[in-house]
């Protein structure tokens, strides 16, 4: 019997060298404070088992609109997702009870990601226990990320990066741009014993999602788990994303001349970001507002055309999966990371399966430039492989003034 006691308390704070009396005392203390189950299945859940949401949701197959609203994707995309995920989350029935099948597990997870509700509310809808729903969600989001990552968010190849750059130039008139980078604060419930590490400047607790997207609103790189108190620039400087960019781990193409550059000077491929990020050879940020002239205003306007894609991507992901609006009421930071990554990869999945690509739109109602007193003229600037990030930004700002690269409406929107 003493060996049984010692085995039970092997993982507790009872020293292996404790006396028999101490082990027995610890055992009785454990039994006295153990919370006994009153029910294996709550009577309410058992009584309404055949009226739960999963059974009622099957009737949504009769309506495409209702199905899309409930499942956050079309029937075809949902069934394809079930086929991909089911083998990794299938369970077996036992003599004690019937398991929660793979399809219901996926639906519970999609409803959680789509609504951002609590486990308690999801549990009532589906006629399951709150802890059961919590376990299902944390297990399923991990599988969703692991199964879909390599297909729907792979590291782009060199040719794919060039394709992204072509789309940025076609859609947003930004040459050699291979992505827009920004951070998003995802609201969370304060973690135990975390102090103010996640308390951000917006006065709530958050974890930061650092993401890069292409010209069509698809995430290409994401990294999460950063405390909300840190700035976007500080997070980027400490991120694996920056490390792999600097160490040629992302297959980024070598510098090539800008499309209409008459000098044919090689210009590096770059990401566009906002003022919170550092100016680097591979990260172009706007000029500070305190030193703006008309040339810099036009450059900032052109950068903003590409930079807005990451804001649109965050907006689409939050609209589809409201869990990103938070607060996420999960107490384990690792599980919160998995929830965020699952929402992002499902955003890519839905966009690729049934989304519409952006099409170029140009202003057809531009006013003439006669009201502008002085239009800045391009200068004869040169760059080389050793040029600084500031010199590269000045060069592309000058490039935006050339007749071939300028936009008819940029003067109207950017010059005072």
C-alpha cells in the first residue's frame, strides 16, 4: 500500500524520502480537497443530446448562404477541410461513451474561431462540457496549423517572390516590393502571474501578431507570441523573420533594376512598413512627417498604396474569424498562439479556395495639374551595392517623379 501511495504522489510536492506518516497524511489531504464529479454527463446535456447545435446544423446544407455564415466557408471548402484534417483528429468510441467525431470537432473549432465566444457558450450550443470544448479547440487548432501550413502558407521560392513583386507593381504601382509588414495587437485575457508584460499602449492586454502579406491579401509570413507592451519596431528587430531575411533564409531574389529606371541600377527587393519600423535596405518606411517636402510626400503616398494591403489583410481575417478581435480567454500563451496561427492559416485557405483576386483600379476623374504651382522634377541620382538604406529611399522617391513611373493622380493627393 505504501508503494501505491508513493506512486500516486510521484508528481506531487511530496519528497521521495518522506516518512510513511507524511505520505499517508498527504494522501488524506489530497482526498479531502479533491473535487468529486457530481455527474459524468450533466443531466441537461444528456437530456438535450439530440437537440444540440451539431445535429441542427446539418440542415444548413439546404441553404448556401446560411452555411457560409455558420461555417465561415463554402460547402466545398468545408468538406475539403474535413478530408484534410479528419485523419489527425479522429477518435474511437469506447464501451463507456461515444466519442466526439472529427466533423463535430472541426465545427466546434470553426464556431469558436468565427465568433470568438467563450468555451462555456460554445459548450451550451453543442451540448458538450466546457472542458471538453476547450480540449477540442486547443487540439484541433494545432492540427489545422500543422496540416495546412506547408500548402497554404509555404515559404515562397525566388520565382514566387518575383511573382509577388509583379502583383504589387500591377495593383499598387510599387516596383520591387515583395510584401507589406505590420503588427497587430490581439486582445487577450491577462495571463496568470504575467504582470504588465502584455499591457499595451492601448490600455488592454494583448499578444502581437507580426505578419507579412502579398499584394492580394494573403499572409506569406506570420510570427506570434510577442508581449503587447513591446513596439512593432522592437518586435521586428527581435523576430525570426528579420533573422532569416538578413541571413538569406527566405529565398529573396537578388537586386534588379526598377521597371522604368533608365540608369538600370540594381535595386534590392524590399518590404514596405510604417513609421514604427526601422529603415533598412530591405524595409522601406515613409519619411518622417516633420521633414516633408513635395518629393517626400509623393514617396510616402506611393508607399502607403502598398502598405495598406497588410491592413486590409488583417481586416479580412478579423471579419472572417472574430476571435482575432478578442479577447481570447485562454490562460495558456502557447494555446493562444495556436489559435492565432490557425485563424491566419484558415484565412489563407478560404482566400485561395474561394476568394477573388484584386484587379487594378485607376483614377479616371483626376483633375489637371494646372493648379499646382511647382511640380518637382527628378534629379540625376545614382546608387550601388554599398548604398545606404536612406540613399535607396531617396533614389526610389526620385524614381516616382519620372514621367514613366509617376501616376497621373499622385500630384493631386500628395502635393499641397
